[in-house]
C-alpha cells in the first residue's frame, strides 16, 4: 500500500504560504458563481483504490465525500463540515478567493483565529464551473509523479 499526503503543490505535505498564489486581481464572476451551499460528491485520483490521500492535512480524502461547504462571496468567508459517519466529524471557518489565474486559494481557520493571523493555506485549480457544479484540482506527489486529486462539488440548494 502506498500513502500520499495532500499538499498544495508537489512539495512536502504541509500548507504553503498563500502569498505564493498571485492575488493581483480577483475573479469576481467565478467567486459569485460559487456563492452558496455545496457538497463534495466525489474525490477522484489515479490509484485511489490503493493510495490514501490526506486531504488538507485533516483527514483521508474519502472523508470529504458528503462534506458540506458554504461560500460567501462578498467577504470571502465560509464554513466546511466533514460529516461522514465513518470519519471524525470536523467543522471549521474558512476564507477563500479565486484569482484571475484560475487558482482557488483556501485557508482553514483554527477556532478563534482571524484569517490575517493564518499565513498558510492551500492553492487549488478551479475547473468545469457551472451554476450547479465545479471541481477543485489539487496537485500531489506520488512516487515523484505529479497526480491530480479532483474534488467534485455539487450545489445543494
């Protein structure tokens, strides 16, 4: 069995400084399109039957299936909740934005911490955005090969 850790790049499995993501201009249209309540319906990557991925340094990627996410576009805040019965429950405030380069930048906030105190986060690609679905793409390193982890989101209401 091979294990891989979730990382924002092909570097070590730790959150990276979010200052590494260009924030020159925000993609307001994409951000408004993501506003609302969402659920992750699937997490896919090559070899998912025998490779474990620790997503966002929180839990096994399979624990994110069924998780609920709320995105507020006017202040770039929200929440995420892991609620799979076979995993440890987890809820956290988040901050996020989408830049013109198509990067989705996410910070998971520890309780009581403000976003400006959190210097690290995750940079993912955004693709296939529609009114009812979108995908976040993460790059991980498995055996020195870049692999995409795809988080498929579906609008809840």
